[in-house]
């Protein structure tokens, strides 16, 4: 649960992706659903509410680090000619980095990359008003499948992967993504990677299971989406939100736990889903890193870790790596 950047829009060819992934996940053992299903219109609004909760530290902690150190980051990256942001969404946090870059390169280019054309259109409109000299080139693309757009970004380039979105990938998937990205970069290019750091579960768990129940509503909204899009008949009252810390795998896990034995029809898929009382559907993992883990991940992908910026409590970090 890091950002709404991977939102999958309604309808069109995307419904085939929804159907395929939901079928595979609900028929698997243990059952699972992909986390990008969170971000329909209602889910995106709930996530924005989550970022303002007192328990949810990642968004405000990352923003504070960027505010305090954006100029240092740009200088350490060599004042690149272009910024490329994967999963840019509304690009709100990125503005402080853009402002620091424009002080050094008034003719800089920004390529916000996302799967949501609506989010990109809004971001581009706002950025062109705020930064008239900035060349903004929105890119609708998935990654790592569609990284060819990097050819259009002037060199040297700084790729931003913020929001600790890397934490939503399984380690092998994250390494694959970073490796594919490295393969498209050149000498002189760099990556700024945000990671949420491993810390006491007393801090981690409430961030994913807040007292107001907003995260629980966010998690259950996945079932609402399946009811609407696939004609499923999930009764939300028969599920509870579960967030647990898996110390062995260094990750927070979110689940939906069935409170009763039940059989749920999903007409669009032509299947029924049987759940035992206490059986869980895994909806998201959010990995929490140590510096050693980050350096290993970057090294496997071909990057060289250069330095990092963190908050005074050591809860969150932004890492600069060279290509």
C-alpha cells in the first residue's frame, strides 16, 4: 500500500486483465488478489485519506526528506537533463525535485510515466502551469514491459521510483524490474529509489490497520470492485481486514479473512469460490528493507549504490544509485 500509481482504469481491454488475474488468484492456494485492484475511483480516494492518517507515516516522511534534501539529490545526480518518474500519478511529491532541477537546468525535461491517462493528464496540466519552462512529456506505459520511452528522455537522466512502490513487488519481481530498467540506461544516468525501512512492528502494523478503519475499508473495497465489475456476490460483512508483520520475510501482509464458511459465485468468470471460516485472501505485501537488502537488490540489477537520505528516526530512505 504505497501509492495509487499502478491504478488500472475501468473497462476497455483492461477488463481481460482483471478477469484473468482474479480467476488465477481466487482459484489458487492460498488465495490472493493483485494489489492494483485497490485503485478504482473509491479505492484511490480511500488511499488519499490513508496518507493523512496519524498512523500512516510513509507519505509525510518521504515528503519531508524530499523537501529537506532535493537540492542535494539533484547535485549528487549531476544535474540531469531529464527526470523520468515511474508511477508518477499526480506527481505531487515530485514538484520539489523539479523545482531544484530547474534552478540548475531551466530547460529540463520531465517524463511522468503511469498506466492511468487521467492521472497523467492532470499532472501535466498542473506542472505546465507551475513550471512554464519545464518540458513535460507524459507517457502511458507499463513497466518493465514497456520501457522504450526512455529513448525520448535527454541524457543524462535521473529515474525516480518514489513512494516505496518497490516494496509491493516480490523480491524477484523487483530485481527483474530494476534489471530491465538498468538495461535501458547509459553511463551517467542514475536512479533515485525510495524504500520504507524495517522497524518495530508497533509502528508498522498500525500504519496498515488504523484505528479509524480506513485501511480496512480500502482493503474490503477490492471485493466491492469484484461485485461491480464481475458480478461477484461477496458479502463484505463476512470478511475482516487483517494486517500482520511477517518478520521472516520482512514484510507487512494484508489479507481478507472469511468469518464464516461460504461459497461465493463470480458469474463473469463462471466459477464459485469456496472459503472456509478463517481462510484468508492475500491482497498485498509491503516489504520493509534494511540498507543491506537495498544494496543487494540494486547490485543484482546492475546498479551501484551511491548514497542515501533518511529521516531523523531512520524510518524511510531515498537511495541514489548510478547506472
